[in-house]
C-alpha cells in the first residue's frame, strides 16, 4: 500500500487503559479524549469494569469494558468478546496507555491486524525481550506491529534506551499536558493558616518517618500550619499510630485520593514529594500547575524537579534537610511564590495540552503509515 493511500485512511484509535491509568492519569486521559473529539476523530476506550470514567469520556467516545465476565477460566471468552466489540468499532490503530496492558494489546493487534502504540510511564529495572512470537512475559512488544513507544519524560526515555537499545528508534517523547492557572495559590491568602499537601501511597510507613519527624520539629519551633496527606494503602493504620506517637494527630489530616485532585491541591501553599517516584507523577505536575511551592527530592522520574526554578530540594533520608527546605519556604514567602510562579511558567512552556494532543495524533497517523509501508 502506498503512503498516499495510507495517509487518507480515517483515524480511529482504540485506547486501552488500566485502573492505574484511570486513577493516576485521569486528567491527561480526559484532555486527550476531548482533543480527539474536537478533531472529529472517533475513539474507543477499553477499560476494566468498575472504573469510573464518567468524568473522563466525552459523549463521542465508545466505552468498552474488559473483562466482562469476572470468573475463572473465562479469559479466552472475554478476549473474543472484546475482539468482537473492537471489530464493530473498526479501529485503525491501538494505543496501550499502560505497561500492564502491553501483552493484551499485542494480542489484539495481531488478531485485528493493526499497528499499535505503547506508552511507558515508569523507569524499569529490567525489560523483557523485544519479540514477535507469543510469550508469557508481562511486558513485551511486537517488532512488526508496535510502531512507537511513547514516554512522558526524558529520564524514562534514557532508561529505556539504556536497558534495551534496540527500542531506541521507536521511542517518542511526548510531555503530558495540563493547564496552568493564571495566579499562583502559594501564600495567596496571608490571613489563612499556611497549609502543606503530601500525596504518596501508604505502602510503607518508613516513607513518612523523616518527613513527620521534620514536621514535629517545625511545630516545636513554633511554626503554625496544617498538613494534608493524600493517599491510601496497607500501612495506613501504622501511619496513624505514628502521627499519634509524634503528637501530630491534630495537625495532620489524612484523606483518600479523590477526584478531582485540583480541589485539594489549590488549597495548599506547599506541595511535598517525600520520596522519589519511579513513575511520572501527574499529581506533581498538577500541583505545579495550580501554583504551589514544591519541596521535593531527586531520583526516579524527576524531570519536573529543577532546584531553584520549580522546587526546593531535600534529602529524603535526612530529617534536618527536609526541615531546612520547609523552613526556607515558610520564612521567605517571596521566594516560595517565585518558585511557584516559576513552576507554572515551566508547565506553560513544556506541558501544553494542545501540543500533547497534536503530537499524539501525529504518532497515530505515523503508526498507520508505518504499518502500511
């Protein structure tokens, strides 16, 4: 098939997402689906049952639930039902937005004879083989049908190139887009009690030990503030016990991770990233977009964390370092607001929603052309 013929083919992407994508990247997903609709591009969204996508999808998006039957030994039947639904939608390209959906997307692309795009949102310690044949690996991509691998950060791209240089030619860096507020919320209300926000999973209570010790020292030194901790996980009970032992129960409020995030984030003056993240942190991006002053640590996917430009940096293993970073923001609020405004400017310059949408659409078109070459 000639490239001219391929270019004229309609674009009908099918996006395959996990519960994690719906939870962690809901804002990005909503922007993308709205952008597709504004370009009159029909889209299908394949998502697990139980995912609340009502605030994400536009009326033009066809939602396909998978698996429909949650019973043992129904995997093949569920896949066949999914293939039938997709065949009726008639996609021209597929997009797996999560590493955990790579295997399913590879199988579907083979059955439907379609190209696909794979998103990788996390730094990996070990990668599976880049293969065509059927495997049981959690993550692998097809050399004949996977046209591009989209990454949201340069650190992830470098990690992928290092661990598997054979993928280098297919990596496409597309920044996640969002909208920055006109004004920074950091210390915008001088009569209000200062507030800090932490968003981190409650999987290991040790992730919070140094932070809470630093917060306790701030209280002892006479600082007045409130701290909101957003998250959930198996260590929540231990976390509450730690707060009680440190005498912080009246100062720290624990809330579950709810949507929309911005209603929590723009109520804070300071956003704290207590530990490095191995995945791109969409909540950190949103915190910068609303104009909070960020105190964070380097390591992992830390592209957004630029010392003195978008954030102050501390050593997560040193409570004195954490305390010093927070004191700097409390004591020199003009610097805190400058950092918040600098982060907003960084978001405006590098995380445009329109650019994310246009680059993604072009990647879909390139995938179709590449597959039809």
